[in-house]
C-alpha cells in the first residue's frame, strides 16, 4: 500500500495500526492521519527504535495488509461467481 492509499483508507486502517502498535494512542493516530512518515516517527518515539527499524515494521505491516486485501478481493469475486 503506497502513501496515497494509506491516506485514503486511514479511517479503516486505524484499527489495524492500533492492533499492531498498541502503544500508539488515539491522539497519535489523529496526528498521523494516514501519513507514512508520521506513522514511522510515532513508532520510533513510542517504541524507542531506530527509523530504519520503524520503516521495516511499517513495510511488513503494509505487505500483510495488502495480502489480506487481496485474499478478501479473491473471496468476493469467487462468491459473486458462485452466485451467478
């Protein structure tokens, strides 16, 4: 998921972010507001990790979200096909 997609889906993604990085507060999530750099910075701040590590975590999270989205998309298409 690229930066623009993150911004566009931020309200939907907040729960996933909170689940992955529980130390982030609701105020943090409001400040981040879908901005990848802000997310990385808040992870650094809350977890005391280097920027490179925070970036790695965000990249891994993005990959898992993309995979889940692809699985859901395939499931939807399959259900539509069966219903026809």
